[in-house]
């Protein structure tokens, strides 16, 4: 009977009175041991960014800085005048203009057109002479240069040159000269002057018996401007 009665009694739930005992048994030793039972805090840090290399601004040094005199790829325009004598009876004078281009450093090729006046024993004559000139500045100190040149062209004249020759002639020449910068600018104008041997003859196009020639000692001067 007693056993049956005991089975009818419901099981008792844990009393809240036991909570302080839980704190005393489990929490107090952890607190005494210095353990931090509070939830861990997590701080999110942004990922470190690698420094970005800065690209320098693009420049165009070839356009900003002027090229020195005689540099490959530069070109010049020249106007000038000259006078020559054959140490006999003729005095020949010329006005000319030329456009030159440096195909390599200190080496230029020029196209030249000269207007000539021939004062000679027979009838005086006027003429036009297109010419190609090759020039080498074998000494170039930028403010000045020394050069040697050679050229070949043709002469068309209103009368025979020489007076017993023909109105069509070839005109080879060889000479030396110098240039000198007028201003402080590397691209500023330059004086040019020189001395050359100047020849006129028809190269025997009318036969060996009809080829009189003239040889002048010719001095000239002019001014050069850089074109680009």
C-alpha cells in the first residue's frame, strides 16, 4: 500500500532555491580563477591596401625641348648673296635661297635656287641655276660650326656664258665655310659665309670644240632660319 501511494506522488521539480547553490559551486571558482566568461567581441578591420604606384604624367620632350643645331630631322631656310671673279674679264654675282634638311647629325642636303648676273667681255647675261648641295659640318660647337660642301646644278641664261660658250651650262662647285648663331636661342637665326670654287661649262654637249668654261673664286654670305 505504501509503495502504491508513493508512486502516485508526482516528482518534485528543482526548486529555484538551488540557483544560488549553482552560482556558488560553478561560477564562483571561475570568477576566482580570473576567467572572463563574457562573450568575446569581434572587431572587423578593413584589409590593408597595397600602395598604388603613381604613373608620372606623360610628357613630350621632343616637342618641349628644342633640338640642337645639326640634329637629324631638322630643316633650315637660307637666303644670301655672293660675288665671284675669274681673275680675267668677268665678275659674276648671285642672289640665292635654299631649303636644307639634316639627313644625319651634322650632314645636310639642300635644294638651292640662284638668280645670277654675269658681267663679261661680251653681252652680259642673266641666269637661273637650280642646284643640289651636300654639306658636312665637320666641327659643330652649337654656337658656331665649320663645314665643307659640294654641289651640282645647271644654269639657264639669257645669253652665252662665257661669252663664247652656250646658254645652257652645268655648274659644279666645292667649298668651305662657317655658321655662327646670332642669338642665344638654340633655334635662332645663324650667319653663314663661305668661299668656294664655282665652275660653268656645257660638259661638251655641243662637242669638244665648243666647250669654253669659267672658273670663279666665289665668296658668299647669308642668314639661316630653322624651319622646324
